[in-house]
C-alpha cells in the first residue's frame, strides 16, 4: 500500500473516531431527544389549535371557518382552463396561532426549568471537609488545651 493511501486511511480512522466521540456526548443525545419530543409536541399543539381553539374562535366570530378563508385571484377569461390561484390567509392565521401557542408553552417550560435551577443554586452548599493537616492540627490543639487545664 502506498504512503498516500495509508495517510488517507489514518485520516479516515481519526475522523470516524472523532465522530463516534461527538455522537456519544450527552449534549448530542439530548438534542436528538429534544427534536423528537419537539416533533411530537408540535403535532399536539397543531391538533389543539385546529380541533379545539379555532372552532371556538369561529363560534365567537360568528361561525367563521378560518381554514376556508382565502382570496381567489381572478384570471382573464382566456385562461378558463387554468386553476385559479388562491391566497389562503385563514390557514396562515391558524399557523400563526399555532406558533404563538408553541412559543408560549416553550417559554413557560424554560422559565420553570430556570426557576428550578435557581432554587437549586440558592441552597447553601455544605461546608467543605477540612483537610488532613487541619484535622491533625485541631487534634493537637485540643490535646494541648486539655493538658493545660
């Protein structure tokens, strides 16, 4: 095998080992779990908005179905065979509400975690254990004061 091929093989092995180290770090695994949970959470929030909140808003606004709100762009008569273009602003409103709810829940979650961490940091740490030298000197001092009495 030529020297160039050996160098490439060494670099490839080094790259592979660095990649394994990168993947095995906790932060990467936490990120992967976060992405998966975030995807599931997005589905829940989307269902909440589409199936619960938007019908209630529709009732409040007089029975408006936001998903059907759209603006149709009129085409010239010679383009009768072409499907007319629509701007679906009702779906956009639903997606904005979906985003705002998701952002609110994430904000409250992060705020709760930060307050938990803050409380944990405020707890006083136990005093550090004295070193062996300090323990020995304390014993000597106590023995000297005991003998002196």
